[in-house]
C-alpha cells in the first residue's frame, strides 16, 4: 500500500533529448565538454535526458540549426520515445526555434533559456531576482514573434514562463516598460553598493574576489574563510547573489572577500550584461582568488574559460592567485600554473591555513612596504595600523617606550 502511495506522489520528469552542432567556424570551445555541460544543466533543470544528437558541420543551418538528415533522425526518435523537450547546445535564432518547433512539435529550449531557467530557480535576493527577470525579458523581447504558439499551447514545465502571442504589441510595450523599471531599480542597488565601495576604498580596505567556473567550490571557500554559511551545494550556478564579508588575516588585518556567480563556457552576453552587478565587486578587487575544480576532467579548459571572461570584462590586470580545489577527489598529476597557487580541499583545516598563507603572501605583493615608529601611548595609531596594514614585524623599543612597525599598506 505504502509503495503505491510513494509511486503516485512522484513527479514525472519531462523527457528530453540534447542536440548539438559542432560548427567548425566556431571552434573556440571544447565541443564535447559543452555537451557534457548541457547534460548537467538539463539535469539541474530536472529534465530526464534520454539521448544526445550531435553533428559536425562547417556552420549552423540558418533555418533548422541541424542538417535536414539529422532533423529526420531527431523527428523519428521523438515519435518513438515520447519526448517532451529538445534542448539545443547554442542560442537559437527566432527562425531556427520556430522552424524546429513546427517540424518536431515539441518544446524547443536553447542553452540560454536553460541557463535562465536555472537562474530563475536559484535567485534569492531581490537584486538577484531582478537581474534574472531582466535577462529573461531581454532574451524574450526579439523572440516574441513565433514563440507564441509553443508557449501558449504547451502548459507548465520548463521554458513556458512567458507570454503567448496574444496582444503581441501590448506585450512588447509592457516588456519595455518593465525592463526600464528593473534597470532603474538595479541602478539604485549599484549606486548603493558603489557608495559602500568608495567608503571602503577611502578606508584603504583591501578587497578580494572569489572567481571561478560554476560548481568549482567558490562558496565552500567563502564559507571556510569567512566562517559563514551560504548556499553550498554540488549544483551548477548555486550562487547568484553577490555576498561580501569582512575577514581578518595576520591577527588583525581586515580585508573584504566577495563571492561571485560562476562562469561557464558559451556564457550568453545577455547574461553577462544582466549579472554585471554580481561581478562589480570582482571588478574593483585588489586580488582575484580563482577557484578551480581540480577533480573535473576538463579543469584546464574551465580555467581558460574563466580567464577569457576575466579578460572580456577588462579585469585581466588584477593580480590572481589560484586555489586548485577538491584535492580529495583529484586523480593524476598535481595541477601546475605559472601563477601563485595551492592544491587544497576546503574540508581540511590545515588547507584553510594554507589558503590564508597564500592570501597573506599575495596581499603583501600588491601593497607598499613601510616602516613607522609609534609611541606606546598612541594606542589608536597602533590599532589602526594593525587593522588597515599588513604588519610583518612589531618591535618594542625599551629606550623610548615606542613600537617599530614594519609592514605593507595600500598606497
């Protein structure tokens, strides 16, 4: 009896197939790893992936995305296996999406929609939710024409959280108005954060940003260093809302540490634009801590992807140190890089100290050396220097009851 009840309450997952075109003209990504990633994204979206269809072509078919022969194979498979959703590995044009929908008669979701869907599921703060909505509307706006039938006919499930084709012009006007409202609200949030940031800079606070591929373990390190509990799970895009905390290293030196949204191959430009404010913290950082999942078979490609996005965001000049994470799950040779790095696990207390030592060394390298003599009566100055500069040596001079401090400070 109880077994029957359990069975009835189980939610049936939508069945899906993945379709990817390895376009030779777009050979900047590792195609196989983008397909693996698409499978992970689909799983995160609770899709039951049944099969993958891939094709090598010089370029994407402007009408069908795949070639006609491959389209027939896909059509036959859908009919035989009762498939609900087709997930494409690229951002489809309105024409491609419309033609595929007309031919296959199932929901067509592209990579961007899939990522947006995950963002919608994950956003927690008001700002995160606004950014997701802005990205969704930005994506939907040029695609309203032609999407209506599939959006209104297929109720529920992935990719259907949007308007149908009724009152199309009114929809467009509403979307434009709503987008302007969101932009205005986000500007207020950004200004608010800008004021905080300027204040921190005036106080010479050193800023560190955790960056890295999605699911590399940035939140685990944020938690380990800040002793905070943020959402930390083996999921793609677990973190969407920017978090910033003050931590201390070297018995007193205060620095600000920020967690950021994970990067991914083929990260759509609309998403980078919409999530700019989650990366604003990283843009003004004095040091980037790049977390790499060393247990992932494609960790080198992920490392390169993150560095490419860092470059695209004009952050290439910021000093970077590498945390090769998940040492406990890594197999094979120890990862190497020409940048300062550690090979660690966030679950190991000794490794947390290693990362703090790496932080200390890297902070020191970006600051300027100073020496200062402070009378022992001037407790305020001593306290200030301990908090705002990286003190490397503190000597008490008995002769004149003063302290000599040697250390490093922000210019």
